[in-house]
C-alpha cells in the first residue's frame, strides 16, 4: 500500500512525506491515543491518524484525527477489512493493557497484510519498598482475598470488572468511577470522581470511607498514581491485577518513542535528541 522509499534521497523523502502523509490506523482504547495525536501535532512529520475507537475507551479524540470505526476489533479479519477500506500504511495499537485479544488480532492482521505494527503500552508503576501490594492474576480470585483482609474495600476498576465482582460478601464495597453509573444497576456503592486525583484528595477519600483494602489494576500512568501513594502513606494493602505477558511485537512505552517509530516508517530520519 505504501510506496517504497528505501532508495530515495532525503530531499525526495521530505517531498513524498509532505505530498502523501503516512496513514496511521490508531486502535484507540486509552487516553494515550489522544495524547499521541496531540504530541504528533508538534512535530513536522507528515502523519494522518485514522482512529478506531474501542468500547470502553475515551469518548473523544483530537480534532485533527478522523474516526473511521467504532466497535470491537477482536478478530484479525475485522482489522484486515478496516485497513483495506481506509488505506492505512501502518497500525498502532493503543488498546487497554489488559486487552490482549485486540493486540493479538492487530499482530495477526498486520502479519497477513505485511504492514508494520507497533504496540504502545505505558509502563506499570514501580513498586516502592513500603508498598503492600498483592499481585493477582485472576479477577475471580479477588472477592475471597479481599474478604480475608478487609472490611471496607475501594475498587478502582473498569465498569466491566466492577460488574463481575459486585458487592463482596461481608465487605463494604465501593467502586471508584469517573462517571455516574447508577443507571447500570451495579451491585455496590459508587463514588463518582472525574478527577484529576491528588495525594491529599485520595488520602481524604480513604479516610472518609474508612477504607482498609484497595483493589486496582497494574494500570500505570498518572491517573491513579495518587491512590497508590496514598495507600502507601496509610499502610494499606493493595490487590493489583497483573497484566498478561506482552505479545512478541514492536512496543513503545513513551509517546516520543512511538512517534520516532512512525518517523522511521515514513522514510525519514529521527532528529537527534536535544
């Protein structure tokens, strides 16, 4: 699909990039997709973002991007059809770190099409020596584990996970959510807070509810980090859902590294770091 530029000189590459931007299919399941698009706007490379919005992901993307698909992309055939329809040159997977099914479908579709593909996944939080983390692999194991150590639990989890766990028997169960889900009939208390979160705010939340155990995912990033630090300050146990092992594909953890990868796919040289 993409014209071969391997033998062209740099000036020719610049002209081609300007005339025909690299068409990037961005599989968007987290806020990092919008951040990547915004960051790309400050760079000179010719990139055109075509966004596929996954369920549960952010409800909006940057105005400079075109939304070409809304729905699940859990089968390679869906992705192949979408790529062929929109004429994408490369695929960047920014699906949720716990959604390995979509990542696997992206990898298989890219292989079938012979297209470059990149996985963007922010790193997990670094465990501090004072953290009382218990890493868990199966969501269904959590209710018993939580009931064994606490009486009031704060669950900082996505809606689907809250629905699966529900109210834990013998434990006051509170779900921390970013929007009102009262109409969804979830079987637990809800604390709605759109953020941004702060250390002082999270300490106050934990003390206000009398929380003595926390459940979250190894999400990484800044959004829930204040909650993790507040738990450390208050010496509270935290059950952390562990990510599945990464698949064997090119991966970036920093947005600038992802953009450098796209620059190389566009046949251009990555500028030296300042």
